[in-house]
C-alpha cells in the first residue's frame, strides 16, 4: 500500500480550475518529484495534501487513512509535514524557537532534544545562529531552517515545496545532499522543484504536471531521458 495516494483530485480557486483530476502515488521510503512549469499546479497539489487548500473533488489517502477533509494540524499529527514555498519562517522568533514550534505536537522531550541536535548536525550554520532571529538569516539559511522545522515533527512524509528557489549554487548542492540524507534516514519525500534535472536526479519516481493534469509519469531516471522532459525542462 502506498504511503500517499491521490485519486482524481480537483481543486478550485474561485472560477479557476487549478487541479483537474490529479492521481499519484508515493511509496514509503521513496523520493517522488513533481515537476512542471510555473502555474502548473505543483504547489496547489502540496497545499491540498497538507490540508491548506480544500479539494473540490477526489480523495487523498495517507498511511491508509482518508485525510481529504481533515484540518492541517490533524494531518501533521498523523505524520506529515510541509516545508512551504517561500520558507514561511517566523522572522521575529529565534532559530531555536522556530525549531521548537516544529515539534509543538510532540511530548517526548528527550526525542525532541535529539532531533534538534540532528538538525544542527545536518545544518551546522543553524547551530551557530540558534539565538539569532530568523528574519536576519540569509535566504539559504532560512531554507535550511524551514526544512529543519518540518523535520522536527519527525514526519513519515515530508512535503518540500521549491527548496532550491532563489539560492546560490553551492547552497543548492547542500540542500539536495540533505534531501538525500533525510530520505536515507527513513523519511519519505514528495518534492516540488523548478530545477527538474536536480529533482529527477535525486528522486526514485517522477510526475510531470501540466495545467493541472498529470501529463507524464515514470521512474525518475527514465523521465530524465525522455525528449519531452528534456525539451521542456532541461533546455535540450
């Protein structure tokens, strides 16, 4: 059974039909990527999965449970977390306070402390800046914080929306290394990413979204080789 399964998902923003019957699966232990042009519906898909945008039709199943109509905090409690596009850190709170908020549903103090150290191990720069307010961090550091905050809920499934957007190439390299490490440590990941080549390179399976519909899907390495993906997203 897939960890996450979307069946015939439709989402509207007023009169705009943003998702038109999206069906996809994410198997436990995988990194699955969703690529597509701006406005294709990638972020909307993640927002629907995490309960931030109501579905108008279709079902979302997570870990065997129908979560289509559940509120976001309930979905987090079931083991899913969302690192949003634009990072969404709390600028007036310290790095440490932002990370503590990621664990707000947890009660296991020793486990929270261990996970905090794990995040600092992944991103040593956050440890150096643990008492600094998040608004004073660079874009790359804020992205590291957003990913770490999502990991602090110890999710089974991590939704990552545009983690490399607007970042310097060296930081992008580090972010993709971390995505691979987090997955190897046992977290399943659904990744939305403009950088199709990097996303497919790190992923097991991929879906191409075009104007709210799945246009193509397959093993990530195979998608990288298709003429359609190469022409549309890789500039070949």
